[in-house]
C-alpha cells in the first residue's frame, strides 16, 4: 500500500537523522564476544563457534580496561554492554565479568541459548548486575532442536522462559529465526510465549552467512517474507505480546509497521564489538574483513574514533541492486552484515525479494 | 561536529513532533539484547528565584538501584543509570552549609521514565 505523506516525511527526516549520527558516531552499544565456546551446534550460526575453541576466553581485566578508556569520553550509563558468544554461560567467571562491568558503571545484558540457565545461575547473574537478557527459541520442539542440533535444547528454553519472565527487573525478549520449517508454527510459538509470560518477541529471517549458507530450508522466499511481515503486523495490532521484526534489514513498505523504529544499520556508527581474540569490529556477525583493529595492538577508543570509515561513509554500498533502487535514500545500502567486504554487493535485499 | 550535533538534535525534535522519536533513544542491535536503562539527570532550583542550587546531595533509590550525586554550580546533577520504568525515591540534602543559603531537606517519590527531573527547594529559616 502507498505510504501516506506523514510516513514519507518521517522516513525522510529519519534518514537525515541517521546521516548526522554517522557524522557523530556516538558509541551507545558494545558487544563483547566473551567466549567462542558453545554447548550447541546450531545450523544457522553466524560465528561458527565450537564446543571447544582454540581462542581462549578474553580475561575480564582486558575488557574492563576498554571500559575505562570508553569512560574517558562517554558516560558509562549511555553505553549498553552486551555479552555474546559462543554461549556466555559457558564462562564460569561470568558473574565476575558482570560485577566488574557493573562496577565500571556500565549496564549489561547477555544473549543466551538458555540451555545452561538455572534459577540459581540467573539469580547470581542478577546480583552481578544483569539488566537485560535475550533468549533464542527457533520453533516448537522438533524444529527448534533441528536448528540447534540438540534434542535437549527445547526443554532448556522452556525452563529458561519461565525463569526470565518471572523477573520484573531484568528486561527480556525472545528471538526467533524464521525459516521455511517454522513459518507455519509462529502462532503456536506466540501462544507458548504469551502463556509463559514473555513480554517481547523479536523475529528474524536468517542471513545467508556462516553455516546458514548450506541450508536451503533456512531461507524464506519473497512470498514467505511477505507472509512473515503480514503476520508481525497483525500481532502488533492485538498487543498481547510486543512483537517486532529485528533491525536486520530494510523491509520496504512494511518498514514503519513491523517494528518500533525504522531501519537504520548502526554498525560502526553506534554499535561496536570486541571479539574473542581482541579484534574490534561493528556487529559480531559482520564479515571478518570489516575488523578495524585489535585491542592488543591499539587502544579501543583510538580505533573507534579514527577508523570505521567504510561504515560511516556508505556511499560505496550503492552498488549492485542498490545502485538504481528508489529506496536507497531510506536504507543506505542495507545491513553491514550482508556485505562480504567494502566492495561487495549486498547478499540479500528483503524488500527486493518481495517484489520478485 | 558541532553542526552535526545541532542537526541531530533538530531532527530528533521534528521526529518527536510526529511521535516517532522513541526509537532514537533506545534500540536493539540485530542480535543484541533490549536496552534496559535510562540516565537520571535533573536540575534543582530555588523555589523563589528559580536559580539552580549548587552543593546539594541527591540520593536516588529505586527497587534495584541506589545512586548519589552532587549538584554542580548550575544546580544540575547526573547520577547514572537506573532500570527502566522505576518509581524513584528522591532525597535531597544541602551539604555545603550556608555558602549559598541553607535549603530544607526534601523527600519525594516520582514515576520516572526518562524525563529531566526538575525539583524546587525552599530556603530553610
């Protein structure tokens, strides 16, 4: 359906706002890939982690040094630290990491598959300052376990759902990677989440990167993407659980209707990451070619302040399908994780896929 | 840089007019968690003169946090972060004695989203 004048105007102003953010690049969100070890073997994993990694977990002291640097320029309270992996719960010293991050004045959260989350562990993480948690649930039992490569995974998620939704002080959400197999069971997943008391549900498609490239069933076609967006729109109307599409991609004419904000890839603009080996990048799932430096050779702040040019000036992204696209002014070439290097075309455009 | 800051602020305000500014403040990175914090900023002024009051200790207590700050020469304070949607208990004590007049201690409770806390104090007799 055509956009109203107001919607067009909001999109235009928002695009200008995004442009000024790229000029200012205030760091507000920092991922820490605190381990590459993982207790699952997900077929869509973007970081290709393993049960045992040859890269050792970064000592928390090395990370808190970065936080100290960041504090010299930013208010700690304005930079969210998000622990990711691998599976963060694999770290036995996770509570100590949390305590040190909190003591440095930064709020922190973590993304988990939930398998190792017990009430006792959750309580101790809350005591260590945990503020936000995101849990993955990729389908009902059969499909979730298929994606996660473990028959025990779904039971773990069900247990974790109850634990996280019972705590009012830690903001939570559940994310679901939508694919050909679970698209038809979204409503059943939603009902399960509502029954468990989950407050927010975020839906993703799966990017053709990492291990996901090898599985055709993971990737929705244009008509299925449309089905997904229509479904999210309906869910948002009834408000039983806050439902939204992730910020992974521009969604064309649906963009203003399926999430709270418009698409804006903030990688390298507001979002940075410190990877397990000390590499500094934007989002952890960005191609390794976008690594901007390493904390063991250069200060994080120096890298953040002086590099990231390819993400703050994205003119190079106007290539391939983006070159003549009328929506480029709104999406600015789409998401960074869908580029293999700073010369490549986008691996995927959901908006264009819907028109095929 | 300054021009970009001004522009960014103007765009924020325009988006605010359209009711679309909420997502500028907090966002979720693709594979990240929701953000769950807001800054507590505020200003304490003299009830009669409307001028900011320096040298006040501001104690803020919520269900999950306990924060303290001291007002600067313009009466502004910044205590740091709290969890979203909290009811805040605020206690303000004059700690610099007679230097800029003495102010009566204030205890109050507010519903805090992310507004600038704006409180007025009266001079004690």
